[in-house]
C-alpha cells in the first residue's frame, strides 16, 4: 500500500536534527523527500562512528526515506536548478535564519510567489517580530531559555540539559504536524502557505502545558510548576534488589495499592483519599509509597502490580531497549543491508495506518549527492546542463561514489 503522503514531494534544505528528523518521518509516510545539501554535506554525516566517510551514526538515524541532491547555492546555476525544482514541489523546508535564506534569494515570499501551491515551512529559533528573532539557536540554548535546564536543577541540584536532544526533537514533531496540516488546508483551498515553526516558543509551550499550573488563572491561584512532577520522590522507586517505575494515579489504583503493601488504613487518610488531596500532598504520598516498595524485589512487585492493573515496569537502559520483548514482537527494530554501509539497524515509524502502508526502509540513507543526477533529470534539466553543474562544482554526482563503494 502507498503511504499516506505518496505523491507529495518535499524539498528539504534543513540541517542537523530538527528538520531532518521531521522530514524522515514524512518520508516514512511515503513522501518523496529530496535532501538538498551543500558540497560539504550535512554536519551529522560526520558525527559518531562510521564505516565510510560521510555516513556517520547520527546521519544514519535521521536521514532514511530520502534522496540526496547536492547544490552549492552560492552559485547561480545551482539556484536556477533549485527554482526548477520549486516549480513542481509540494513542500519547501529549511532551518536557516530568515536573513540567511533571504540573502540566498529563497525567502518565503519569493518562493510562494513562484509556486502558490507550495507549503513553505521554516524552522526559526524564535518567532519573527520579537527581540530574539533572527538570532542563532541550537538545542542546548533553547533548553536553557525554555526552562528545561532550570527544572533539571530541582533534581540535580544545578541546571542541567535533559540527556536527549529534546528541543530539536519536539520541534521536529511540531514541524511534521504543521506541514501535514498545511497540506490538508491546501487540499481544501488550492493554496499553499508559509509555516513558521519557532524552537523557543515550541519548547515554552511544551514546558508550560503542565508547569503554568497555578498561573493559568488571573490572579494566580498558586505557584508555577506542577507539584507532582517536581516532587523529590517522583523518581524510580528503590526495591529490595533494584528499581521500579510505578504510577498509581486514579482512585482505583491507590485503593488497590495500599492494601497490597500492607497499609490499607492509608486509603482513608484525609491527605490521600481523593485526587485533590493527593495533589496537595504528593511529596508525602510518593515518599510513603517509596518506603513501602523497599520490602520486596522488583519482580515480586511487578507480579502483584500487573495483577492489580497498576501501571509499572522495571527501569530500562538503552541496551535493554534492543532486546525489549514488546519492541521485538511488534517489529519495531528494522534491519537491512545498506548498499554501502552493510548491515544496519533502524527504528520503525512508531505510528501505524490501517488503510495505508509506510515507506520505512524503502529508501535507505543516501550517500552525499547519490541522487543528484536523478533528481535534476526529474526536474527537466538536460544532460548537458547537469554536466555543466557538475563540472563547476554546483552539484556532485554521488552515484559514482556509491558504485565505487560497492
């Protein structure tokens, strides 16, 4: 079955993590994603272990389901080729600062004027029109500005970044959703539009969904910060032989939990006998639960908790995930023989569609410029025009490198 985005062509000028992760998801859903890179290639091509130059681990995790086209947009001939591609594309994505893309001549007004049906999506550090607009931004900076690093100090004792590229990946999810919504709108109106996805505002919205808390009201009815999430005891519980993640939440959960741990009287403790009472005494609640869970092993608690249908499981390391029975049975980890990189492992698109297939693994990660000639031919360039681009360095024919690697 064709993917839900079959016949959608995406020109992807984004780099590093946020944009490439978003377009990988869209490519997995069937879109024809053309990754447009400079002759130097996207930075993740050189980040992490690699079997061959330009195909490092970080790139491999972010760039399947794409074709690679090299265009040196400092050269007019490469710009002309990009305009040819824009005329028939459905989506144009980039992660450059507004002033940088405008200097190249591909600001949203120019592109949308050339192709009124195109969805032009830009990842910016900050919404246009504010004092930060146009400033450079990366994940670490945005984690700091959006409150994530300060929240980490609640548990670490000092500001820390979350140990994952949180801001980039949250932005990627927003970008993929926004592009899909704009494509749906185009189907109804016949017109594309400009979509701005700012990292800072995306992450502030992400953080304050729960942490605006008492400040949802004017005047405020409490402090900023969701008390349950910030409680010192909100962490994996120590058991007799390890750690356990347990999340009793509803009234039904807690009325099963307290008798299970030998403290049925707590069910009627006025501090804990309703969701409102528990929310005001959550630190004491979690501390008491934690003390009780020290009495047995992780496996013993899991058997009891699962019987009572209280959500719980053991703590998994990154290594544990590779052998997780749920992931194994659901076919989440995919394996393939890459033409140049040999045997590889990658994660499936998490979502499933009952009436549409996905393209995960249909196009493995491209070598730099592997599809340059193919894509330029698709855009209507003649063999002589392509040869001129290659001879001037405005493009790179990476298919020759692929054949040599084989």
